[in-house]
C-alpha cells in the first residue's frame, strides 16, 4: 500500500528566474533555526518548520487510519470465512449423525402434505420444491415417503406437526436406509423381492437394486474378479434348489459344452468315491467288488477315517479328485485283502460274482428278440449264427458243470 505524505517545497530555482538570484524569503526559509543574524524574532523561522512538522503528522495519522481500516477489513473478511467454514463443519456433523434424515427433514417441513390446499399452509408442493432444489420431483417424493414411513413407526413427527424452518430430533443414520429407497424399480414386484432378499442378507436394498439394474456390470465383475464369480456361483446353487426351470437350463448348458461335461464327469466320479469311503466310516459297512455288503474290519474303518479327515480339511477351492482316488484305491485294496483272508467270504464273493454275471447275460439275451422272423434274411450275417453257436456251446458247458456240482439226493 502506497501512502503519500506532505513535504516542504524544495529550494529549487524557478524556470523564469535569473540564475544566481534569490529572494529573501528563500534565504529565510533555509536559515538554520535559532541562528538569526538580522534581529528577526527567533520564532519566525520556527513557525515555518512547525507548520511542516504538523503537515507530516497529519499525513502519518492519515496513513495510520488507512492501514487500520485495511486491517479491520481483513479481519472482518477472515472472520466471515471462518464462519462459513464453521457452518460447513456443523452441517457436515449433522449429516454424519443423521444421514439422509437431515435432508428428509427439509422436505418434511417444507413440502405440503397430501390433502392440504395451497392456501392452508406456507409449505409448497413437491414439484415447486424440486424446481427450487434443481432436482426431480420423484427424488423429492422418495425423501417424503421415507419420512412418512418413519412417522408411521413413531420415529419422527408427522408432516402436519412441522413448520418451515423447524428443527426436530432426528433418528440415527443407521436406520435411514431401512426407510429410504433411492430407485423407482424398488416399487415393482421384482424390486420388492430384491429388497427383501437384500435385507435378509444384511445389506442395503439400494446396493442389490443397483446390481440388478446393471446386469452388464455384474457380468464384467464376474469375468474379472474370482471372488465375485465365487459369490455368484454360491448364489446360483442356492437358487437352483427352488427353481426347477433354472436347473433344467443349467443342465442343458452343461450337456452342450464338452469341457463342462468332462468336468462334471470327473467331479461325479470323485464324489462317488468319497461317498464310498464316507459310508465305511459312518455305517461301518462296505461293499465288495462283487456287490455283497459286509462289516468293515476295524483296520479298514480306521484307514477310511484317516483319508476322509484329510479330504474334509481341504479348502473349498482345492481339487479333491486326487485325494478321492487315493482314498478309494487304498480302501478297495483293504477290502480285497479282507475278502481273500476269509475263506467263507471268498467263496461267497465268487458265488455273488457268478450270479451277477448270469443275471446280466440273461437280461441281455432276453433283449435279443426276433419279432419279425419272416424278415431275418434281410438282417442275416454269417457271424451272427457263429456267435450264437459259440454262446450255445458256452451255455451247455456251464450247465454241465453246474449239474456235476449240484448236490445229489
């Protein structure tokens, strides 16, 4: 800041004066104070200097006033800025404590409730409020409805009890999302079901609705993120239990995809083998290769239990195929050793195996029918007759052997 102060006129020669000439006044002005040589009063020159000094004082006082005024202005501006910051902090704190209730209150005390005419209250319509707020009436009404639901539950006063500008105690921010639904899709049957499922899972309905409205975003997240894909898989499995049509569609998709068919076959085999081992542990019985059920020896049960505990300790994302195969092979070997070590079991095993094979052969031959005997010439092949003759000989030999083995009366 530049401040101009008054200064005495310099003793400089005027442009229209003759060089070397001066006036007595000039000489008197520059005379040293207190040293007059012409008998003039000592105060005459002192008066001139005093006048100049007074002028300097006025200038300094003026400058001081300007600086003081400027400083006062800066203080006022800084104070105003501080007030604005403090107001922002207070409003932020109010929102942190109350969440959406802080905005819902503004709607509740300013928007005219249904049934009241424009002249009956100082409040305005939701449309007018939205225009002033620069948002849609639908958004205003979502806050309005949230407040209305909370009023029915006794958390906040009804609209009729509120006046513009009135402050009331607001509920905790944690319960806000139990009343506010930010999407219009939530009002549909589909939205209602999604919101209910979200609440059952302990999440905000708005999150689930947002995902449901953006299936492409959901697909992108599943493709890019293994954890999201895992959550989606678990959700599909839960839904399959109650959705037969989805079961059919998924089974059809698997059957039409070679890689999935192979994966399903592999996992089915692993599950079957684990089930075989688990049954030994839980029931204490085991099936022999021929199909007879016997009591599992203690050694066999202990080994089966050991393998099963290893499998149960695996993480969900670990492959159980190798572990299942190892457990199954170990148990099968022990079963075979158990059968071989017991003559009675060994004999029963042979009998069961022979009878099982006989039943299978009988069933297959019974399916070999000749409905159209007159047209056999159209399907005749030389090896057909040869195979049947060989089969006849084998059956005859088998019958002869059994007749010899049959007990006599």
